[in-house]
């Protein structure tokens, strides 16, 4: 069986892969995540996911049987990518913009081996209830928004802001599990491997 490497430092993505019973090794894949001029959000997440997977694969120096997974998530409002807030003021501005509105979350997942690579992009819609300034400030003070795309984490304290979700919850967290499982299966890596171990 092929060996999976996750080219991501995200603890959320590690937890999601573990959830579906896929063993993996983590791998650093530092890339420049700045959007290109006039780059569409879908093209942006697709490019970054592929770059992470290919950078990880190159670091393994064509290790036999290696498969690398890269992913990227972007919060998009009115066609504009909301990245990770640089400071308190930017985070509060993001939360104010998201308040009482629906936005899009795009997550791309790319899987690569020495022979080929595949990528999928999943779009989800998330609606926030109206947020007060005091709530936004308290949320920033919690420390949670500081390294999160769009300035929030749906799996964390910000769950109370979400009034509706249309699409993939796991994709909003950081990895679309349905699509990821299908991609990995195409590369010879099944999910639920822990079940096979307990039945052996």
C-alpha cells in the first residue's frame, strides 16, 4: 500500500484524516501563499493545494510509494479572499463584514504521486447571524481567530455565529472528507484502515 504524507501543519487537517482512519506522516511544505494579481479565489486555492502537494513530493525525492496530500482553504466575501488577520483591527473588520451575511468557503485538496496528481475544489456557503461589537472583541481576545482564514474557526468558539451551512462542514474546517476519501482511494489509500487492523 502507498504511504501518505500530509503537506500541512494544520492540526485540523491532521484530526480530519485521523477521523476517517487514514494513517499518514506530516511533512513541511512552505510556499508563498500570496494571491497572484487578479487571481480568482477558486484558482488561488487550487494553485496553493497543488503547490503544497508538489513541494512535499519534491522534498521526499521521489520516495517509492509516496503519496502527498496538500490542501488550502479560503473564505470569500463579495469575490474577495479574506485571509488570516494580521492584527486585531483587521480581524474585527472581517467579523463585521461577515456579520449577518452569507459567505463562501472554498477548499481545494490535491493528491500527488511520482506518476500523477489530481485536485478537487469544494465550495460551501456559510451564513453568520448578526454579531455585536462586544462579541467580536471577546472572540478576538480568545486568541482563536489569529491564524484562521476569514478570522474564525467553525469547529471552535465561532460555531455559535453560524446560522446555516450549505455544503461540506469538513471542507469549511479544512479538508472535504468525502472528496478526500475518493481521491485517496484512486491512489490506493483506503479510509477506515483502523477497522481492518482490529478485524485482523
